[in-house]
């Protein structure tokens, strides 16, 4: 009798554990769902407000349901004569700048991750030093001028070719890779560059994709160097141009002809701010789906046989 009772209890316990697990999963998913809604709500609100006008937004504290569809803010931005030039400048800086960033960062990090590299500690000390100290704005400007980078798009690429923090992340990652992978490749006749680009880079794609995304966002959001070194307004990046539009908008409204045109369309500064946010973030946000697949991949899957 006792044996039968014990067996029945054992048979029931997995079901109970499964029930408890399902309840716990339900609670976790509910909490994550609420957090997701809380995270997405501000972005959703910004997008709706960019397509609306002040009258519609002022009727409710949080704008959730669109009542007006107005493209005046986007029309105002797109009708800026320098908009597409600024967009091309930003695309160039983002594409070329990110490529240069990754080339210098990955190759430099790979070399510095080797304990046998002569002078590695001295070089690392110099790299870390730049995180805490710099020469100041005026010497930096004079240096760029001496290199003839004023009104040159490369001024937004070369001075920021390496982010010290990102390079340290790459160095720490490369140190975790097993030495056996590289040794096997060198036995087969591969040199250091072949080992890096044919062995190390493919198995480091999750890290490389993440750093690439970080660099791309940094280059896309570049505006300070554009304002500082570009006296030619046609060479301003997109972020600097959008900042200029927002800064000068009150002066634009003071013009009689513009005031009539803007006022009739229902465009207000708050709506223009939201439209600028959408225009400045949407293109770079499109990169996330293409890089997302690398984030969840195992770093060392398939790198070592048996």
C-alpha cells in the first residue's frame, strides 16, 4: 500500500512541477510584455505626434490614438534645400567611417590581444591614457587645420577612427578565443592576416556585429565635428542640419511669408521636433534587423572540431 501511494505521488509530481513552471513562465512573460509596452510607448507617441498637429495633441495628455494625419512637419524638413546633400554626407560618413572604424579596431585589437607582442603594455597604456586626457579643443582644431581637413568629409572619419572603449572590448574578446584554433591554421600554412580574416573574424561575428552597430550609430549621429570644422554649409551632416532647423525655427516663424505658410498647415515647433526625431533615428534603426541574428549566436559554435 505504501509503495503504491509513493508511486502515485511520484507520478503526480512532474505534473505539479510543470504546472508551477507554466505559471512562473506566464508571470515572467506578463512582466516582460508590460516592460516592452512601457519601452515602446514613448517611440509610438513620438511617431504619432510627428504626423499630427498641436491642436490634436493638446486634447490629451498622452497621444495614443491618431485623430489628425498631417505631413506638414515632414514637408518642412524635406523642402529644406540642403536636406538631401546633408543626407548624402551622413551616408558617406556612416559607411566609410564605420568601415575604417572596424578595420582599425579589429586589426589593432587582434595584435594587442597577443601577449607576445613587443611593447604591448606601453601601447595599451597609451590607448587607455586617451580615455582620460586630451589636448583640448584649440590644439585639436589647429591639428586638423595643419592636416588640411577643414571642409573635408574625412575630418568626421579619421580623427574618430578608433573608439578606445570598443577596442578594449575587442581585445578582451579575442583573448577568450582558444589558441588551438589559430595554431591549427598556422600549421596548415596560414599567416597572421589569413588567421585573422578567415578564422578569427568568422567565429567572432556576434562581437563584431555588435561593435559595428555601435560604430554605425556613432557615425550616423555625428554633428559636432560637422559644426566645428565645416564652414561650407553644403558639407554639414544631416544631424547638424536638423539641429540648425530646430535652432532657427523661431526666426523662421518671424518671417511673414513663412509664418502664413507654416501657420496654415498647423505646424508647430513641438511637431517639428518629433518629426526630426523620426527622420534622424529611423534610417539607422533599420540596421538592427540585419544584425540581430548575430547577437544570439553562440560565439564558439563550430569553431573547434571534436
